[in-house]
C-alpha cells in the first residue's frame, strides 16, 4: 500500500468455512484450524479494520462462506456449545474505501454448485469476471451474481441463498465503480 498509496486497489477473496464464535463474531476458518475451534479462526472484523486503515483507492472483499454454523450441505458443523448467533454486518463495521460482497445472508448457507465444483457464489462471480475480462461495474457484477445465485439456489437446490453487498459509508465508492479499474 505504501508504494502506490491512494492509487492501490486490493482484492481479498476467500472461499471456505466461516463460523460464529461464542459471541456471534464471524471468523474465517483456514484448513489448518478445527471447525469446532472458532477462537483460532481469523476475525472478519479484524480484516475489515485492517483494510479500512489503508490509504488505498479501494479494497474489495469477496467471501464465499456462510457463518450460520452449517457446512455447504446445510449440516451442522459446530457443537452445541460453540454455535452462536451471527450478528449482521452493520454500517460502521467497514470503514475506509472498503466494499464487501458475501455469498449469503448471516442465517443462510453458502451452497455448493457440485456440477461446477465451486460454491454457487464463486462460480457466478468468476463466470461474469471471465465473460467481461474484469471490465464490469460493481453494480452490474453484483446484480448478475445475486440474480443467478438466487435463481439456482431456489429453483434447483430448493434453498434460498441471497448474496449481499456493503460499502463503507465514508468511501465515496458506488455501484458504477469498475472492478478492473
């Protein structure tokens, strides 16, 4: 960030497990951490805070994980003691020039698209970026991903999955922001 300063653009992409800790804080769970030990996961609040402190032009966070305590097959992945209620992302949770796009709401499961060997969110995200070679506005990208994920999850998988997007209120970024920019 120091070399490019306010011209830098960061993209953080995560696909995997996410779980709530006992206080309902969202944690990303890397492959070397037990799904039943949320305290060793990486906190989303920490990620958002670190990115918010950068003087970058933008930071786009793409998360294909759910924080319901269930895995992609909607099977409970946590024991009863550690299962928490996930608090929804609040306006003040993200600061700086940060945009967060997630695969599902806090109570939903980020479903798998088994035929394509990806999560639904990741598949449609990558499909649109590939088709446009990254020359797509944030608004168009989100509209496409949200529409396709909702359709596929509801009609084919018979479960509702609704991607969401949050933009820091202080960022000045908007839906016309170009991804490749």
